[in-house]
């Protein structure tokens, strides 16, 4: 198995090809380390969804409530405490899913780029690694010109909504099964 080890030498990325088993193990370890950040974001999203499920099991009408009743009566103390917690947990799911997917964009300063460098053959990996000094500028360009390119929008609207919905529906399904 071939491996590209990259090191910074006077500002230039230099590739060094190894053909031993340790290189493959190092490559796999780098990919796992890079995947740990987005993986943790997904774990936090699942925890947030489970918090929402538990709070909805305690009060099934929680997310349908407003802080005050229609009659002008103040909300109960439980609603005043549980409603903000459930909303924060719901936003935690959406934010963590977005962060996980954003971090997996295959641009070298992000974890997705580091994972892709570990998975590519030596020559393309070296070419991608040489983009790393310019990666933040590329990323800023994607953010600034997103209205025209729709890269970030595609990630947030399509993948993040689908993944958030899947995580939340699974957690709420587990919560509904536990309350029966």
C-alpha cells in the first residue's frame, strides 16, 4: 500500500511515498482523527435529539405551546423551563449536523480535505495537499459567492435538513416507543 506523507518545508508541501504497512496504518489513523470532529458533531446531534424526545415524552404538547396561553394566562413553571430547553436541544441538533457536514467539505484545511488526502492515491493526494495554503481563501470565496455557486446552500438545505430530520424522527420514534 502506498502512502503520501506530507510535511511543510520552507512553505512548500513535499510528498514522500512509503510502501510499508506502517504508512497505511498512519494514513488510517489520520483519516480517523480527521473524522473525529464531524463524528462528535453527529454524536452531539443525536444527544440533542434524545433530549428533545425525553422532553416531549414528559410533555407531548411542549413544542406546540407558546410562553403564554391564548387566554392571557401565564404559562406554567414547567413549560417556562422545559420549552427553552427543548428549543435549545432542537437547535443543537440542527447546528451540529450543519457543522459536521460543513467540516466534511473536501477542502484541505477542513477535515473533509484531510480525509480525502488520506484516501486518494499519492499523486492526487499531493496535488490536493498543495492547495492547503489557499484553502481558507477558497472557503471564503465559496461563502462569499454562495448565492451564485450554491455549494454551501446545497449542503445546508439538502443534506443538513435530511440528516437532522432523520436523527430527530429516529429519536422521537424511540421516545414514542418508550412512553407506550
